[in-house]
């Protein structure tokens, strides 16, 4: 089961997706769930969400082609990104391996959804796309230890995180600017965490692939992160609280340069995909 927003008959609404049966508008269930994805995350456990969708009759679902799927939401309180979290990507940038997580913030203005264009900024001549596993918080999370960290998640999602790499390479202090152009954060449908754990036994065996134009560029397993998700959550929760709907993007196995006309892709088997065309303003 997955949770996202969709454009259905001209209106944006929260939907649940069953890949085998299609999608259902959450506000149309016999006992309606909240119709905002953020309201669902903040007020409905992922287990209840999955159980409710499974209990719905087949007749409640519509074909996936009847909707245009969007970013799940566009107003999280926080998007927190992690850099250099796989040794291979650190090697790509000729950067050392950090002793502690390297992080940055992204504004909500950077959010786009599946199929939306990534606009290349005129200030940059080298933009990269980076596939990442996104963590979506379902509860307020502060001062937690790693062994409890996953308890605060609602689910996970595929992410494309863009970087104006030439700006960053001029000066590492330019990281926030290099990460914050419009269209520099794409994400798609959220899969409840308990379903991921049932499928994989945890997060370690999830494989994240950065791809371009249908060709894989770099793949790696979450198990090969320098700082695993549990540590990332714990470490940052001791700096600031995460709130329901906040996103933690966990780092990329590899960044691929993108140019006008390309299709940037994040593929995470068993979790989901997101793809965005690339364009440069003329």
C-alpha cells in the first residue's frame, strides 16, 4: 500500500494505492480518512492506513491511469538532507569521509512531484541528480536513541535530490545555495514502514539506484551507508525535533550530471520510483 496525492477529475486529493487494484480517494471511503496526506500522516498510524485499504472492496478502486500522481505534499516543516553518506559518492567528489553526518536543509519551494520538470538554473553549468531513500516522520521525534529511532517513522519514499555541483565545488559553504533552486527535490508515494520491514526485514537490504534516461548510473544498498538511518535519526533528533511529515533524505549512492532533455530517475526496488524530465529555460 502507498499514500500520496493525486489530481483526480481536476481536484487534488489524498489517495491510497494498491498496486494490484489501483487507487482510492481517501475521502470517499466508507469511514473516510483525512483527505490531506499530512493529516493522514499526523493522525493515522501506518498500520491502520494499510488495514483500511486492504479492507476496501475491489469496487472502491479505480485504475491507476485515471489519476495524475503528484508529490505527496508540498509543505513539510522540514526537509533535512544528508551528504556523502556512501563512500563511493564521497570518492566521486574527491571528498574525505565525514566523522559525523554532513547535513543541509532544503526549502519547501524545491519540491516537485513525479513527471514535473527539473528546471536547470542559469547560474549553474553542472547540475546533478541524486537518488535517495527518503524517511517520512509520523511522530514528533526528539532525543531518541538509535534502537528506537525507526519507531518514529511513518514510512519511506523515493527521492531525487538535485545539486548545482559547480557552485558547491567553488566553496563548500555554498552547499545550501547549491541545493535550493526550485525543482531540486522530487519525491513520490510513501510506503508504510511496517510493510517495508515485512518485505525486507529492515532497511539495510533496500537498494537505491540513480538512473538517467533509463540507464542505471549507480546502485548501492542502505547497509553500505556510512551512517545508517537509525543513527541519522538519533544524531539529528538530539539537535532539533522532527515533526510529522518532516523528510530526512539519507544520501545518494551516486550523482549523475543532467542536461536539457534528460530524464532523471530514482529507482528503489520494493519501495517505488520517481522520474522527472530535465529542461533549461530558453
